DNA sequence: ACGAAAAATGGGAACGTTCCCATTCTCGTG
DNA sequence: CACGAGAATGGGAACGTTCCCATTTTTCGT
């Protein structure tokens, strides 16, 4: 009872007894209501808590108040540097607002997504950042269940009117096409992963097609899963090996595509620049491959922070109409688009 | 009370009432004791739970049983692909054993580490994976407080006898030196980040120095913070621009170093291969820069899983002596070490 | 110096579980 | 046919908080 070592940490009640005050006062001290306590009491509590090594139990706190202090984040692919960068932003913002982030990785698997969503719901997360393709049904379930704020990252879900944060895809495609045209490329190949379940992929693809018509550029698109390397090789060969009137360039829809396409071009022995190459998403190595790869960088940290802001705002006003926040990309010109 | 939509999800008690059974039975159904229930009761509970959309509240469960179902992980730098890969392994293993992973990123900041550690403790995590430099005092505090299993990733802490999982650093350095020697490089520069607070950096550095003596190789070491680019440039210039009798090569202590050094070499216009380059840690782009960069790949996923295994074992037997698990690297030879 | 308002404090009842103990029911067995 | 073992079930007390209210103390204006 006195100074014996205990297995767990001290409880609020023990601190209260030790300090000779009520548990309510201790609760207030560690809650946000220190101002309601006299200085003397604050000191006594502080002393006792210190001596006993007391740490409030977030779990117990979450139970009564319904405040888990947790924000959940569902990421389709944790190994994607873009996702990690955004996650970093989300985490910073979480900390700044006293939340903790619980990240789940679905490996692009709908079953895992469902499972993880249920898990996050069972931890009563107070907000949810979603960066996955597909199945909003489950998301809705979790949402309805807990009535927790939700924000979509980089992809909208048709049948779910939710807040969303991401790149201004139209602007990105426009910037890319402008740059490529200005650099003298006349025939373009747009390579994307399958757009079916990811709205941002759809938007970029669509915009590419629209602008092609409008600008009178020659171009084509190609959507395929990146694990099918031979298919990608064939697609690229089909485009590059055809006789043409104007210099050719490949535009990559995201970082993963850029990686895969660059591998193929290298294997073929194409010279970057002569064959244009440009990608959305900036990566560590883009400046180091050949003459450097031109990219459109996304403001990843800002996107992450904006996601958290959106969560907080919706927490404050649940019935505000859904809003989309779009960020502008930054063009980083390099040798791969210099002839 | 009847079929009205509710704001949160149903509670165990509501399910019990709906099914006309006691809460204990429902608790048993969702716990691990289904076998103790009659088939009839199982069906009734299942039906009610389904209809009400019941999901057990992990927070409440954690309170009474002390089982948070959470594993904590502290990562020094979430943007390091190596850390992410290991984290991926840890997460998989967590899921396989019914735990969830809570990842905190410290951005190499001791204050954040302390803060996050306190946080994880307050969530009563049942295990802790540590991948940070420095301050074990805090870690010990959390450990002692909760008596939770602990495993160190990639770095041991001198004053803390804990389980640890990581690369076999000696073997890695040996493999690197063997390879470089066999390829005909005679003068070596070993570049590392400051080793003070990370044991694996120390081990690699030490081993490099030892083997240099033993093998009669010419070589030197250089430790600096990577954000100081000019210093790195100077160090590399000092090494490469000096007249010599044998081909020179740079060995990088980890992926971040490889990135920084490669940038410098490219800026200088050195030809990879003529100037040897080799790094520990395999990265996406290592095959694509110049003639490719030779690396020693770590089995990241396996390391992650092993960390989790270690946690579970220690959970089962708290007083087993600390154990270290060391993994072998895989050499991936590329053009940067071909003359 | 007298209330009355404001500030400081405390006592319990939740929150949604689990878990220890009863209690009831079902049989096989002597 | 009574008896106890074992299975199936239920009642209540925790777990460590927060929060509503009640109570006590202080501070002032007049």
C-alpha cells in the first residue's frame, strides 16, 4: 500500500487517496479543467501523481466519455511512398490536435479492408481517413454505426457523399500536357493502373482524353495492372516502335506507374528525353535516373493535414455539405522531357 | 426501443435483451467460449446480433480484461522504406495473432519518442516494437509500468537487456568487403550516419574497421548527418580526388546514405563502376540508376514477423533470457561494382 | 455583516465489457 | 429414485474513467 512496487501503473483513485482529495479533482486535473482547481490542490495532485508514476488510462477514459482519442486511417498500399508521405501529414495533424493515429494497411485487398474497417469501428475511432479503392458499403456501415467523420483521400466514391481531399487532377493533366507540348512532344501515351475503382485515376484518364481532342494532340491511353510486366512491355513497344511524325512521350499516372515504365524503357535501351517521360508523383530517385525524370509533385504533407482539418470541421458540424479540397501540383522539369 | 435507428452501435446488453438471454451468454458468444453455449442459444444470439448490427466494443473489453489487443510500434523515420517494409511484416504478424498495430513516428526526435511512448503506455499496449535511437530510460518506464514485452528492431540499447531482431551486421559487412575485393576495388570509403545512438551503425562501422586491418585493405570511414550535403561532398571529394594505386569504392551503411552518396557522385559526374558504389538496403530504384547499384538486401518482412514472434514468446515467458535474432543479407550484384 | 453568486470540491452513477460465483437443468449411476 | 457430476445459464461486481449534481467554501456588493 505504501511504496511497494506495483505491477501496473497507479490509478486515478490511488492518486486521489494519496493526495487526500477526491477522484473528481484528480480527474479534473488530468482533464482539461485545471483552472477549476485551487493552486494548492493542483500542487498536491501533481506531487502524488509524480510519486506514484500515474498515467491516465486512455482506455477507461474512452469508455465513459466515448472519446477514444483515436483517428483511423485505411491505406491501400503502405509501401507506396505517396501514401506514407500523406500519412505523415495526417499523423502530424493528429498529434497537434491530441489524437493518435491508427493506420491499417489493406494491401489493396477488399477483404482486408472490410476486416480493418470493422476493427477500427470496434475501437470507436473518432474519425476515419480512407485511401482505398472500392467498397463503400462497409465504410458506410462503420460511418453510420458510429456517426464518425469520414474523409476520402485522393479518391471519391460515387455512391458516398463524403468530404474528400486530393490533387486537382484536371490541373495536373493540363500542366503535364502543356509541358510536353511546349517541349515538342507530339505523340503521347498515357499509362495508368486500372481506373475502375479509383476515382482519381478515372479523372486523370478522362481529362487526358478530353484535352487530347481539344489540343489536337496525337495520343492514346493504356490501362493495366502493373504486376503484368509483359503486357506493359508490349503496350510500350506498340507505341514507340511505330513510325511517327513527331517525338513521342509517355505520361505516367502515378508513382508506381513511373517506376514500372522506367524499368521497361531502360530494358529497351531507350534514351530518356529522346523518348519523353513524365510522371505524376515525385519520388526520391526521379532526379537520379538517366537525365532525371520530369514529375508533377503533390503537396503530400499538406494533403494529409487538410484531411485532418476536414475531419475536425465535420466533427464540429456534421451536416455541412460535403466538400472537396483540391491541391495544385508542382512541375519539376528534368531531362526526361528535354530533347 | 424497438427498431428505431440508433446513433451508436448496439451494446452487448441490448443484444442480450433482444435474444432473451443473459449478457454473460452474449459475452461468451463473442469471447472465445462458444463451445460452452447450446446450439439453440448460439443461433439466437447470432440472429439478434446480426439484426442489431452489434460489434463488441474493444475499448470496454480492454478495460475489464486488461486486454487492449494493441501492439505499439515506435519508428524513427516512417519515410524510410526499410522501416515501412519491416512495419509491414509486423502488421501482418499482428493480424495473424489477433492484434492491431499502433504505429508512432518519432521523426528522429527524442521528445516525440518520449511523448509517443507515454501515449502507447496509456493505451496499455500489450507489446512494443522499438526502432528508435536512444533513450531507453523512457522505454524502461513504460516497460516496467505495464510489464509489457519489448523488442528492439535493428538496434540494441546497451543498458537495456531486451530481445532484439535485425540484420547480421558482421556478416553484411563481410559480404560487402568480399564482394568489393573480388571485384578489384582496393581503396574503400565507408559512409555512415552518426553511429552514437544506433547500435547497428556502430557494429557495422566497427566491423568495417576490423576487417580492413585483417584483410590488408586500404580504407577509411566517414560519419556525418545526411542533411549536411556540403560535408558529404567534401568527404567524398577528399577520398576520390586523391591519387591512388587501386580502384576506389564507396560503401554506404544504409539506404539513406546510398541515396545521398549517389546524388553526390552524380553531381560530380563520376561513372559508377569505375568508381565503385555499394549499399546496405535494397531500394526500388537501385536497379535503375546508371548501371545499377549493388546492394545487400535485408529480409524486411521476415524481420518484422520475427519481431512479433519475439513479442509473443516473451509474453508467454517473461523471464526467458534476452535473445537476439540475426538475419542474413542477400547480395544483389549490379553494375556499380563492375569495372 | 448578510445573503447571493461564484468558485472549489466531493459523491455517486454511469460507460460496455469480463469474470467469478451461483443457480438451474440433465442425466447416468448405484 | 435419490444423488451428485457436469453442462448450460444468469446475476452482480469489478475495471478506471467522466460527468452530473450536490455540497461546501470563498468572495463581494451593498
